[in-house]
C-alpha cells in the first residue's frame, strides 16, 4: 500500500494499492481488484476482502463502472453497477474508490475535512473536463482543496498521437508545455503536468504526488500500456467517522 504524503486533516484517510500482496495468478499477479479484466471471480473477491482488512476500511468501497466519461456522482446516490469516473462524498465512512493501470487516479479533500473525492482521469476524461466537474461539486473555495496524484504512466512512456495533442492544446495553448514531440506523428505526454495545469487554472495549488510511473515500475504497478492483459489497482479515500 502507498499512503499519500500530503497534509490532509487527521480524519481523512487515503491509500493507493500496488500489485503486491494478493492471490491472483499471472498475468493478474497478484493484488488485482478488478472484475472486468478476465481474472477469476474468486481471486478478485479474496483480494477485495484482503483490501478491507489491510487498509483498514470502515466499509466496502463504492466501486464504479468506469467508462472514461466525465460523470461525477455523490456517494449518497451510489448503487452497484453505477457508471461514473468520479465519486464525491460528504458522508463519514463512505469509501470512494477508482481503479487504474496507467490512467491517473486523483484523490481530493478539503482543509475542513468534510468532503472527499476520487477521480479516474485518463486522457479522454482529463481533456473533457472530469477534474473541473469534480471540483465544481465541492461546496468550499477551491483554495481549500488539496490533491494527491497517484501512480500513473510517466512522461517518458506516454506516447500519444496528434489527436491527443490537439485535444489539449486547442483547449488551452499552455498545455503544449506538457508535450514533447517524438516524431512527426507522435508526442510524449506528461499526464501529471496536464492535471496540474487544470488544477492550477481552478485556483488549486496544494498538489502532491505525481512522481510515479506505472509502466517502468513493473514490480509495484500494473500497466495496461506495458502488458495489455493485466490487473487494476485501487485508489481510495474516505472520511473517518471515528474522529
């Protein structure tokens, strides 16, 4: 488990899982938490049970059906099978969670300790405004929000086409700084920088994390870009009701 290194209030709990510590067999070895990737149902159930004890979690996580959308739901409206790529909560012990294996997991809370959110930000969701929609769901001033950027594909590995470059740069010219052209048709994209730029534009400067690479760190992280068939990690955040 990775515990976010950020100055969150004491009642805010958060964690990123790694691929280590579960029972799944290759190529999902070993702590795969996703049911949709071809792993056995029994292995995923065992891993999710272990997660509840390891974290430790006050309740079962509120798993989402992620579709690279900009759908943000409130944990009060959650139900099994709901499609969304971000979840926000004001309720104690509601465990917000997103799953990733190269896409950027973003955890958020406010200084008051009464709101948390988890965001799944692939390039499509990022370009379409998933961060902005999530921030606008907070009722506090953006300056009171802090952000943890979890494990994602690093800037030396995220090769994209001209379509991705244009999706960002036509929206905001400053995003050109997050791309390095590798040949006439491809760029290396820094997804961490793209997220920081959007957060900064919203008035958020308390941003932590963002120094991982799921592709190059084979021992700790699943990577869809690297392996194709692989598991998924979880990024979780909740308000501890015991405080």
